[in-house]
């Protein structure tokens, strides 16, 4: 059964860009959008495609892959429920810069370009607001790049903290050690050792293809340390 407009707005409330928009714009975005379902492994879009339309994750999760020239794309981030994505490329040459793939059965909000144009007729500053959204995602990408220059334990803690924001308020992160290894650029052995240390310290609990954050404040503090525990 399709979600109600009120339910969709509630799901998207954690998104930092969506939550900052005026109520009439949030309502217009939801009203013009379509609800789309994607099975596990379904490609939402591919890098290099024409960038148009705005997406939001209503349930499930999306894996974002980026590759350098002639290199296999690597997993760089995971988009959890209640977060908007997919518009950065519109302001960066008009082409997708990442490949988005459903990690599991996922429900998406899709707002096609014609819907955005309809909204912009009444709210011309929409394009400025979407440029702000694009800038927000570019800055997030820079932060991930900086995180991957940190020592191993600190690097993993930063990525876990960022993932926690994607799946908040749930403390459960449906992420595997292989995915963490790919996102951080660390070996699986290093990731396993660091997670074991976090678990011993009571910061998290490991499970089958998942983690549970037990102490987010201490985990965030670990990510801010300059030293390494390896």
C-alpha cells in the first residue's frame, strides 16, 4: 500500500536539507513525487547518465559507488531511510557522478525534473535551494575523503558515526565488514580487529551482517582522536 503524504514527510524529516525547507516547499516536493520500489541489486542510476530528478530513501538502503577513470567503482557511502540524494550531478556538468544501487528491497521517493519545474514556477528560489543541497553533498564527500586519511581505528569510527546518522534513530547498522573495508580502504582484517576493540570497550555489538551502536558519544570521541589504537 502506498505511503500517505504525511508518512513520507515524517520519514524524510531526518534529512538535514529537507528539514530546513519551509513547510509549503516540503509539502510541494512530496506532492509532486512518485513512490518507486526497487529489488535488492537493482541499479537506480549509473555514473555518467544524464542527471535529472531527485531521490529519497523511504525504506531500505542505497549503496553509492564512485570510480576514477578506467577503474572499478568502489563503495563510498550508504544512504539510509529518510535521506535525499541524486541531485549533485545536475550542478556538476549535468551527469551522474556516482552509481546508486539498492542494497536490499527498497522504497524510494522519486521527484522527476518536470515535477521540480512545476514547483519552481510557484517557488523560483527552488533552484537555489537545490544548489544548496548539491553543495551539502559535495562537502559530505570531502569529509569522507578527509576521514580516509586518518589512522585506521579513527577512520573506522568516523565512518561508523556517519553511517549512524543515515540509520538514526535506530542503533542498528545493516552493514557488513566487507562493506566497511571497501568504504574505509582498510583491509578486512584491520576492520575486524578494530571492531573487536570497539566491542570490548562497549561501544558497539557485532551481529550477522550488522552492528549495533551502544555508545554513540564515545564512538564519536574515538573518531576525533589523533592517535591510533592499532
